[in-house]
C-alpha cells in the first residue's frame, strides 16, 4: 500500500478521506473508536546502542585512513 500524499490534497479532500468534520472534529466516541483501532498517535523511535554508534564511527574509510596514518607516524 502506498502512502497518501496528504500535502497535495485540498482541505475538503482530507476531511472527506478522514471521515471527519473540519469545524467540529471527531466526536468522543469516534476518537475512542479510532484510538482502539489504530493505537496512540506517536512515532516509534528505534534506539541504537552506544556500542553500535561507536563502531560506526570507525567504519568510515576516511577515518580508517587517518587512524592508520597516525599509527604510522607514531612509529
């Protein structure tokens, strides 16, 4: 299923697709029904572990070259 391009729709089209009223909004019963159907209106955030973030810092080829150069100059 493709995501709707909500930004390109008119207000009337959005109101019709969402089955709501632009002046009154949703009734309490309709809001509760949609909450039960769709859940909370929030974006799930995937957390990355600090170890993975640290490892990713050293996987860049430029960083590897600079580290290699620093090791070479130390000896």
